[in-house]
C-alpha cells in the first residue's frame, strides 16, 4: 500500500442513538479499525475533506420514510474529497483526486462507479464538495430549470447565505433578476449585499419578516427558492406572485423537529395560480459537466463567488462541527479539512 504510514488507522464515525433536536457529540461514537484492503476492481481512497450537510440531520430521523436513512449502529453518511491510494481498477490510478459518498471516515474502499474524478486545476479540491459539487449543482439546476429568473422578475431565497442559497441567489442575479436573500445574521446580510451582489438581504431574527419582504418586493415575488421551510417559508408564501414558482429545495428548519409543520399560507398559491415544485439534483446528473463548465466561467469572470468555510479537524470532531452548522455561524459551504490534507 503506497503513501500511508505503517501505523495508519481508520477512524470512523457511527450513529449511537437517534438524535433529538440538533444532533450533538453524544449522539455519535468513533471507532477505529485497520485501513481496509481493496478487493478486485475496487479502489482505496484517503479522505482529505469531508462535506458537512444539513440534510444529514433529516436522514437520522427515527423514520423509514427517508431515503439513505442512517440508523443507530450505522456508519454516518457523508461525501468526501479524497486521494486514490491504491487501485485495482484501470479507470483509477494512484494519486487521482475523487469525490463520492464515502462516509465519515479517513479511508474507504469504493467501487469504481461510486467515484467521480475531479480536476484540482479546474477548481480547488474542497470546492468539488461545494460550488462544483452537490451544493452548486443544486443551485444551478433548481434556479435555471425550475425558477427561470430573468430581467424584471423578483427572486427570493431563504437560507440565502448557505452553501446552496448563496450560489442560487448569485445565479438569479446573473440572469438579471432582483434578488432578495433571507438569512440569520447582520454579518451574513452584509456579505450577501456587499460581496455577492444581492439587492436586499433580510435578517429574519431581527426584522419583521413579512414587512421587510413586502418593502423589498412590493410587486410580489416571481420565484421563492426555499431551503428552510417552517415560518420563513410560510411568510414568503403570502407574497408569491402571479404564476410564481415556489422551489422546495430543502427544509432545514424542520429536520430537527419531531413533527414537521406545513405552511398555512399555501392558500396564496391558489389565488396567484402559482406552483410548489419539488426538486432532486440527481435528476440532472447527465448535465453536471455542462453546469460545472458554466459555473467555472462565471467564477473566472468574477460573476460568481464560491465560498468554502473550512474547519480543521478529524473524524472525531465531525459531530461538533455538524452542530455548528445548525447554529448558523457559517457562510457558504461548511467542510472539515482532515489532517491528510496538510
Ligand atoms: N433538493 C436537493 O437536491 C438538495 C440538494 C442539496 C441540498 N438540499 C437542501 O438544501 C438546503 C440547504 O442546504 P445547504 O447545504 O446549503 O445548507 P446550509 O444552508 O448551508 O445550512 C446551514 C444553514 O441553515 C440555516 N438554518 C439552520 N437552522 C435553521 C432554522 N431553524 N431556520 C432557518 N434556517 C436555519 C442557518 O443559516 P441562517 O443563519 O440563515 O439561519 C445555517 O447557517 C438543505 O435543506 C438541504 O437539505 C437539497
């Protein structure tokens, strides 16, 4: 086995119990095993960056309703950007950089079809988990294929300073729409308007949300890009415009709740002939390369900012960092930089 120390061990994160409220370190346990050996056709990878995703909290719920569920005793799911250490598959060579759903651990044995190669010259390796990964691709397709913003339209994004929301708002702005972002701190609002070019940013923790949205969108809203659900979605719905689109990207505020609450203001959809649209990024997998090429061009020309919020740590630090994601202190995409990346 090349390029790993003889005493290397694989730390893995397991779910210990079903979390209640925001998941915390006591809900997880770390186990340590020997670095696994790849079998025929398999590839051994070493993780350098771990993605921290709000949706993990949803799939740890005590319910079989959710795909990819993580149950107590399961390895915690998560994507990583990793280096190929040993390959028994001709499609991958030692030293290749790859992403995939490798779980929260330092080393994993993967099937070739579970891996996607990434080119660190086109974008830094961590960005392949954020802007060039699921977060950016979600924003790209949900905005362009479903919301279809353009000049003269108004676009509102909830969860605006997060990994998906920050890119969604910028893409709507590139398309010429007026962009309003809703987020949870003045610092985030400042970032959205001063660095990302949002027209208006609203701090939902301090503003009278409906009044602030009405002031920003007196002629109503053509597309609501919703990442959070709950009361923020509900207030937004009162302002949906004629034939508007409410894009249901995620519902972060509901993932920690024992019972999900639906929005009573859905009645505005009827009057306004508007629609609520579900969305799953993987439906667009055939067009991922096209989207990455376009986003890379926007990044190069300065029109699009992809921000990674990188936190140094190891597998054992993941639960505390995940908890921090829900505390809302981060801007952009949250990632763990593992010791292997130093
Ligand atoms: N449909 C798809 O294919 C797809 C793909 C990827 C992600 N998603 C979904 O998209 C959403 C955004 O994902 P992301 O990775 O970009 O996450 P994210 O927005 O970066 O998540 C963290 C942020 O969520 C906000 N938040 C936390 N608790 C909240 C609450 N109770 N109410 C309102 N906001 C809260 C905080 O921001 P504030 O400071 O603004 O509160 C926090 O900084 C998630 O719901 C995810 O599941 C969907």
